[in-house]
C-alpha cells in the first residue's frame, strides 16, 4: 500500500450561505449493500444525561453507500459498502482476531448497484469494514481517498485486511482546508461547490462527513457521526465503536448547530434510510 497526499485547492469560500446560493447539477443515490446488528444502548452513548432511558435492544440497520452523479464531472462513490462475499459469509472471508459480522441479501453488493456506471473515484468516510470493504470488487484504476490519520488505526490483524489489493490510498489533509463555520475544515472536492468533505473527527480520528449541494437542495451525510436519526434527536453521539467519545460529542453538537442555522439542509444518518 502506497499512501499519497490528495491534492485540492482552497475555495476561498467563507460561509455556507455562499455554497448554498450556487447549487450544482449533481444527484445523490443511496445504496443499501447489507445490514449490521447494533445495540441501541451504545449507539446512543449510555453515559450521556440525555440517554439515561435508552433501552438495551438490538437494531438491524442498513450498511450504506452513496453514488454522486455530476452532469459535468462524472460519478463518485461515498463509501464502498459491502462486496458480494457477505452473501456467503457474514465475515466476508476475512481473517483476524475480531472480524465484524455483516449480513447481505442476494444482489445487494455494491458492484451490482454500479453495473454500467463508470466511477472516477471513491471517498471513504473512514476505514471501518462496513464502509470500505466493497472496494475489493471495484476497479483499481480509480482513486481512493480517506482523511489523513485514518490509515494509522487500520488493523488488518484484528479486523481483517479488507483493503487487500488496493495499491494506492490518497490522504486528505484537513489542516490545509478552508475553515467554514460552524463545521470547520471543509474541502471543495470537485472545485465547483457541489460536493464537500468535512472533517468530523471522533468516531475515528480521520472521520469525514459529506455535503452534496445539488439543484434539489443541499444534503448533509453524517456518516458515522450519527448512526441513526435518534442520535440527532437526543443530541447524543454514539459511544460504541468510537475512537474518542468526547470528541464525537463535540462534533455532533457542531452538526446540530449547522442544521439549526440552515434548516433547508436535509440530513442522512450513517445507518438509517
């Protein structure tokens, strides 16, 4: 695996009002590639005061990927979901000391959904298997991008080597990005204000959320800063599977402030349709 810096230019934009005043011709499609069972108490951090009455119960939630189709700049994927191996084996044929189990119906794998679509690249929100393992059945002739620092915590010995076969991984350095409040470091991925990567650390150290600024109105994709809509409603970040719970809560509060400031923005949690 070769790590390279993802090259981008600062936009000079200082507010989200500027972004939303110039929507672009792109569409967003949500793709379900399988499912995972999580516990509500943990999905909602149980030690937070707003979560004292959250019951301990299992939830089966979707594993999602997002196809962005730009009329002028081509097709991009946000997270890769699951490949077809999960229809046969809940561990995706991975080997490690603590490999996650996911579930998949027939023809749910990411490649099926992308049949006939030529991708230019994939932007990962983070490197947990349910967000990245689908790359195994995607082209190796496209670019793959992750937040800087994310690969530092990649543990193939524990969770399996689900990046096997990837030759180059590009890292996005948010310390060089525009700072657009209230969210913070934000990168104009395509250079026209249509698709934004926003630094949202906490769930993992290099976690990224995305904003799609299409003609149908802006959509904010939390990815795993909010597993389900209840995280936003209770104002409580996840506690389970989280690198830094305190930082995750701070990030969620920024998102809630952003959504309150811009009520026209629709929001999609990381594991809820």
